C-alpha cells in the first residue's frame, strides 16, 4: 500500500515538474520582436513678393508702384532739372519721362504662376505713353494683362520694366503726334493751378500654386 502511495506521489511530482519546466521554457525561450513606425510631414512655405512686399497674406495687399518716383529728362537717362520737386506729389510735365522695374519673386517651397491686370486712369487726357520691356510705345498698359498664367518656379524672379514719357512736342510722340500741341499742353498746366490733372497706374497681381 505504501508503495502504491509512493508511486502515485512520484507520478504527481513528475507531472508538476514537467508543467513547471514547460512554463519556464515558454517564458524564457521564445522569440520576441517589437517595432514602432512613425511618419510626419510639415507644410510647404507659400511666399510671393511683389516689388519687395509680401503679398501671400491673409488679406489682399496694396503695393506702392513707384513708376513716377524718379523723373528723368526726355532721354530717359538724365535727371530732370527743369521741373520743380514736390514733397507730396510726383510732378510731370512735357519733356519728362521715367521708368520702373516691377519684380515678382517666388520665395515659396512650391512652384507658382501669376497673372497681371494693369489699369491706367487718365481722365484728363495727359499725353503720356508707356513701354513694357522692349515693346512699342502705347497709351495704355493693356500689354501687361495676361490671359494665361505665367509660370514662376521656386526661387525664380520675373522682372518687368515699365517706361513712361510725356514728349516735349507732339512730333516726339508715337501716339499723340496730331493731338498734342502747345495749346493742349498749356491747358493742362493752367488747370494745375487749382486742381492738378492726374494720371495713375494700378497693377493687380494674382499668384497661385502650380499643382
């Protein structure tokens, strides 16, 4: 009887030992691997400058176009010496001229494109002419208007040169040879005593990201 009890005890002990061995083996003798994947992205910068002013802002920007800031003689080179300087207004007269370089720079981290829309307001019929880059002398800036967008890659700059002139006589003009006379020029100068005749230029630029 004792032998049977001892045998059963040994069998139970052996079974428990096997279970412990299996559990220990399962704990310390298996392959384990862990991996963590991470991805992140940051938004590309959108930055367009017109004449040195940032226009990629939450609200439309007004940029000063200094087309008439520098008044030159009729040769478009020599400084004008025969027209008075004015602290508040740019004064033009027969025989004056000038030019301005309009720059559009893409400082974005994406490619862009832009369109231009230029408007000349000249209600007093001042006989002023304009030239865009190497184009012909015209009485408006419609040549600046773009029906299709112009591409501007990252880091690229486009420069547009605009010249203007008021010929000293109609003979020196391209567009006012017959209707610019001493009489019409003098009438504009007399009107300036009380309410200055004025010409203004507005250029609207719309820039968009290229998909």
